[in-house]
């Protein structure tokens, strides 16, 4: 028993924690943007952890001409895309982990379902009895 | 201090009446037959609704519903906040999945005729949920405040105007004035994050209570033959199967959201001409195309008026479908089944047509 | 209890007064709510533009201006006067664009076209673009809703 438990922990801890750790990093899989200014902004944001208070966006200036100068108008759509081998690999690794985990969980769920069905058939299956007889919610639902 | 868990559980049980609820769940049975698969559609919608709420709250932490801030705040979410682009992507894709599953749920119930007596009210609350879900989508579409969403909202909020007298009121209510402005954005945001959630929870509570009250329907032919349909307990046999479906749907959702994250167009300019390719969300396309095929004027009235009235009649008819289809096993019942198929084909063909 | 020859019982009478009163009170609460939710429709009666910005326009040239929260379009006529429209499609409210090469106004939403006089020529728009009046008064170029005379 003890051996199995240790083995279980050895497998499950990395399986669960590794992707979480990867995802938790702000630089996980940042989107890349077409616009140059946007790329620079994104890079700057990555270099400085986002938790640090960012300088507040320039307050709306009273006069229009001033406002126009202050804000750099975006001229291109922001299009998320993966760039570089590192980002692409990260996504593929995540996909593999995701579907592998789903497969594992479904495998165990199926065992559980089979067991539940077996117990039900062995013990409780009484076709004559109406499923709604002595329904405990009846007084609540009023039927 | 050692807490006696058993005592604690008993305390809560006593106060919250948990035992009857659990007992009910084990007593509740879900029939098993060749159409049982559709019983999973309702809970799939619940999964996506839950995801919408979680990701929506996350987005609302940084989104600013103002003319000046809306687009830029979404740009900030996408480029500066950790995995913000993914949160936005999941919110957007999950809305699509939710509406798609609402439609599948509706069609499955249409084709199996589960709306028949005594489930008329379940169907009618369901239609309300469909409308509320679509209004969720419509209001959410404006929030990025980019070129396309602005023009689509102008068109969408103008459609009620086709109806004399009341239409104008509806349009002004939706827009918060005669034109789409910053007030419209504020209003749509309020609808999207406050009013509609309250409404959807209220209706959903009734919907689900009614489903519990009546139990799950059995196929029509078994009901007529008075055949006993084998069933499984809801807890744990059925719920475990639901979990399997949830896991798969979650996987599909994440896979698609990661691969196809939505982009952000340029900030809308109230003074700029409409861009090319203005279109609503995919689930409005067939209605959009329906409006398009009517000519500008049809005799004394506008074509738009005729189209809007026809659409309204169809919606009301579907709302009262259980009463129209009062003899589901007869000839009329068959006809209504074919009408459902025709409606589905119509929606698909018109949606594709609108994209050509 | 009913008084002889009366149409109502006393209870009915009192209940209807109570009900009517409650209804009146409710209406007096609801009407300000309705008024608040439906804001007054505000479109400008007139806008004042700087004539110098438009005086250099060639005949047939079209420029934009702000008509409240909507775009307006202003065109120089061959005789040097100005013609103005609300730059919003009469179909479903999209903003229209002036295409100088085609000499037509175009609405991208559903492919609506208007000729250079603002008349709808093809596509779904049911009516011509809405006309506004314009006049040059000293340094200013006024654009007004039809029927709104010069304010002095
Ligand atoms: C937000 C949208 C909705 C949610 C969350 C929802 C949820 C559910 C759930 C959990 C069930 C029980 C399981 C099942 O039969 O799938 C159910 C059943 C039902 N729903 Fe919905 N539903 C929604 C929309 C609709 C719509 C649009 C209709 C049709 C107009 C509808 C009509 C029904 C009916 C008639 C049943 C009973 C089915 C039976 O007893 O066989 N629902 N719904
Ligand atoms: S809004 Fe201009 S053609 Fe429809």
C-alpha cells in the first residue's frame, strides 16, 4: 500500500504542478502583436512585472491638440499570435498535458461509473417501483 | 481544539435540510433510451454559463465601459495582463459554445417533443432563456467598441424602429437617446454584467425547478405504449456521466481558445464612415440575412416592417409551440417535426448565404 | 354592507378608492423613472462652423463636419453655396462615406448608394439622405435643421 502511495505522489505531483507553474508565469504565452509600438509596450510590460504599479494612463487632457499628442493612436489591430519556437512549444506541451489529463480522468471516471451501475443493478433496481414514489422533495415541490 | 466533523455536518444538515436534497438526488431517475444523449445538453449549457461568469468577472476587473477607455482597456488586458488574451478568448469562445448548446438543447427537445404536457412551462421558460442568452451576446458584442461592433450595434438597435410608435421607444431605450453614443456603451455594459445575470438566474431557477418537478421525459412512443423505460439514478450514475462530458467540452473549449484568440480592431469613431463587412455575431446571421432579402418598400409599408413582423410572429409561435402541438402523436405533430427540420435548414442556409 | 338602492357594497367602494389611490401613487413614482431611463432626444438645431475652413472648397467637393454626435456632410455647389446632409444612412443608421471618384455616397453596411444630390439610387435605403440648410453669415457657416430660422 505504502509503495503505491509513494508512486502515485511521484507521478501526480509533477503532472499537476508543472503545467500550473508554467501557466502561472506572466510570460507564459504572451500574444505577439503586429504593431511595432505594441510589441515594444508588450516587451516592456514583460520586463517589468505587471504587479508593479504601472504609471497611471495620462489623464484626459483639457485641450484636444494636447491630448492628440499625448496618446499614441493605435493604427493596427491587435492580433494574438505565437511567435518563436518557445511559445509554440509551450502551447503544444499544454495541449498534450491537457488531453492526457482528460484521458486519465475519464479512465478513472469510467471505472467509477461501472461500479456505480453495478451496485445499482445488484441492490436497488426495482423496476416495479415508480421512481417518484416517496420523493422526499415532494412537499417542497408540491406534487 | 478538535472539531467534530460529524456534529458540524449534522448542524448544517439540520439548518439547510441537506438530507432530503441528497435523498432526492439519489431517488431522481433519468430514463435510458436511444435519445437519452440529449439529456446532457442542459448541463452542458450550465458548464458554459459558469465559465462565462468566472471569466466575465475577471475581465470586468480591468475593463472600462467608457468611450475613451473601452478599446484601450481591452488592448491592455490582451497585451499587458498575464494571460489576459486567453481569458478574453475563453470568454468569447464559451459564449459561442453556450449559445450553440442552447440551440441544440432546444432542437433536441423540439424533435423529441419533450415539451408536451406537462412540460409546457419548462419550454416557455426555456425560450426566455434563449432570448436572454442572445441579448447577452448582443450587448457583449459592443463592449470592445471597435469599428465593426459599433456599426453592428447601430444596425441592430435601429431594427425596432421598423415598427411604428413602440419601435422608437425601444430604440431610444436601447441606445439611451436617439443615436448610439457613449451612453449606449454604458447601458450595454450595465445590461451585460448586472441586469441580464439577474434575469437569467431568476428564469433558470424556475426552469430547473420545473425539470425537477416533472422529472425527465420519456420518448413519446414509450409513453403512448405505457412501456416502462429503464432508468439510472441521477446520483451518482448520471452525474458521473455528465462529468465525463464536461471534461471533454472543457478540453475542446481550451484547445480552440488557445488556437484562435480573438483580435481587437481599431477604436470606433462615431464620425467615421461604416467599415466594410459589418456583420453581427454568427447566431444573428440568419436573421440579418432575412432582413436583407426584403425590398426597401412593399406597398404602403417598408420591407423591414414586414420582415420584423414575420420574425416576431415566428418567435411567438415557437414560444407557444407546446399549445400549437397539442396532439403530438397525430398528423399535426409530424408536420411540426418537419417544420423544425425546415427551420434548421433555413437558419443554416441563410447564415451561410449572409457570409457569401 | 350595502345601503338600499346602492350600486356598490361599502367594501367595494372603499377598496376601489384604495386601489385607485395606490395606482396613482405608483404612477407618480414610475413616471420619473421612465423619464430618467428614456433621456430627452437631443439633436442640435444648428451648428456653427468656421467659414474659413470651408471657403476653399472646389465646386463638387464634399467635407465632413460634426452634427452633434453624428457626422454631417457638406458639399460646395457650382454656384458657390453649400448643401448639407446628415451623413447617416436612411436604411439602418450606418455612417455613409463620400466616394469622390464615383461622385456618390456609399453605405458599406448593406451596400446602399446615393447620388451626389443625396438621392438614394440603389441598395436598401428607402429615402434620400436627410437635408440640412446652410448659410454663410459673416465669419461663420451655419448648418441648421430645415425650418429652424436664423437665431438672432
Ligand atoms: C440558458 C439556457 C438553458 C439552460 C441553462 C437550460 C438548462 C436545462 C437543464 C439543466 C435541463 C435538464 C437536463 C436536460 O434535459 O437537458 C433542461 C431541460 C429542459 N429544457 Fe432547458 N435550458 C436552457 C434553455 C432552454 C431552451 C432554449 C428550451 C426550449 C425552448 C428549453 C427547454 C427545456 C425543456 C422542455 C426541458 C425538459 C426536457 C425533458 O424533460 O426531457 N431549455 N434545461
Ligand atoms: S444601413 Fe446603410 S444600407 Fe443598411
